[in-house]
C-alpha cells in the first residue's frame, strides 16, 4: 500500500508559514516592449511571485564543507513552500526574504513518491 504524502506536505506548509515569511520568488522573464507587437522583442525584468519562505543561517562548521567560492559569501538554507507555490525554481532565480535578495546556489526538492513537499535551497548574498 502506497503512503499518502499529502498530510506531510500540509504539515511542511504549516511549519514554513509559522516560522517563515511571505517573501518573493524572483524570476527573470521576457516582457514584450510593445504588447501589441511582441515580435518587436522584449526586455528582461525580474517578476516577483509571492511565496512562503523560511530561512536558516548556515554556520561556520557547515561552511567549511563548501567550496571557497560559496563559503566566502553570506549563505543560508531556504525552505520554500512547494504546495501552494507551483513554479519550479532554478539557479537562475532568486528570492526576496525580509527585504534582502538571495541568489539560489543549489536546489533540492523534498519529493517522496509524486508529492513535492518543499524546495530546499542553498542561497547566498
């Protein structure tokens, strides 16, 4: 009998909402210069999507396990809701948490079976 992970996903969402903030997931998207004539090209703009995000700082001991290029930055682990937020993040995206922009360095979904519960990301400033 397969386990139903829907309850686990709802618990994760509840915890992220309780200990996190409603931040923004930022994605660069092409915005048409003229919406009536999209063939004339587009500009790239950061488009914010509201998302529930909990941020956990990474300590010096954990930083020692990372490459120098990442360890020299201010880094944290971000947990982002994957229940209500349906976009799939990439390392080209970033998040805005308490007014501070964080670049996504790596992403791992917590996805047992077919239910995506949470996005776990290493983020840096």
